[in-house]
């Protein structure tokens, strides 16, 4: 089925939470009658869920002390002189 | 949090280096995460994340205190990641032979998963799949997808971090989502 691109635009507006109520109604009505667009929309939502499911990772231990040790010496001395 | 950060920045500007340690503690996980998702390699991610904090420290006098510090810091980090991606040579690839190892490639350096419970292996494999699909995205789409869906930043913040009009950010997110959809549809 060759649907107008406007429905894909509506899907992205919806995902960005920027769709107007009118366009949301148009999108919902279209999805009811178009299996292709429905699966396109499901796949987009699944993609987002998958990306968001990647667990949050943490910086390695001693990250902060490693950064502090690499700061330029010049500035360190300013701190010591105070 | 921003108020506390600003207080610490003023201390750093007066020469108190320890105050900078607190700023690093507050943002280290986010900066490391951006770097890791952009580069896909823990060692490189650590290197770039450290570099981002060092550059921020060196240039802290040029930070406009009325702006959000994290926006400025994330801009430094994403720029460093993009530079690194552009400089990357094919010999970074996992199937490249490691010099002097007689046929061993980087895959052989990845720890074996045999001691792990089935479920953990599955979720780890899924995560590796998702990460590798993110890494296949061209860098301009990868950046916005990481900032939007892993760092959970708003379109406005992303546009400030990347110094791009919001319309451009939106277009890139749309294209990034479409590219990932095609890559991940059979997962």
C-alpha cells in the first residue's frame, strides 16, 4: 500500500509529542484501516523501547580521581597558594 | 542541582580545584554514557570522557555562568566523540587481526559468556545487538538518538548542545528512528 508520507510525518510528530489533536485523530483513523502503517508505527515504538532498554552504565571506578590527576599543574598551584 | 554546580564553578574560578571534583562526580556517569554509546568501546569512552572534563576545566573561565553547565559539558563531550569517530581507522574493527597475535582478532578478547545464566546471556546479547545497531548509524543520527533516548534530553536541550536549529534536530531524530527501525525490526 502506498500511503501519503504525511502519515509517517504524523507518526514522528506523535513520537516527539508535538502532534496536534486534529492530526492525531487523522493518524488514528488511518491506522485503523491501514495494516502497513500500523506495523510501521509499531516498529517505530518498538525501536524506541529497545534503545531505552539498554541499561544505564556507570563510569569506571576511580574515574574522578583519574580526571583530577590529569588536570594541568598550573591550576593546581593556584589552589595551593590560597 | 544547577545552583550547586554554579556555586562549585565559582569556587573553581577562584582556584579551588577540589570543588571541580564534585562537578566531575555529579556528571561522570552521563558523560561516560554518551561517550560509550557513541564509540562502543569502554576504553575509548573512558579516555574521551576524561578528556571532556579536562577541557571543561581548562576552559571554565569561558563558560557563561547564566547558562546550564550540563549543556556546555555535553557539547564538549559530543564534539570530542564526533572527532574521534571521524578519525577512526578501519583497524579499530573487531575482526581486524591484533598485531603479533598470530591470527587472533578482537573477538577473541571478549570474555566468554559460558559461566552466565541463560537469561542474562540473552539480555546481554540483546543489548549488544542494540548497541551495535546504534553504532551503525551515521554519526549525525547517532548523536541525536543517544542524546534523546539514552540521555533522555529534550529537543531544545539537544539543539543547544549541538548548536543546531531545532528543525534540523527533529529531522535527524526522525531519520535516525527510521534507520534504526529498519535495522531492529527483526530483533
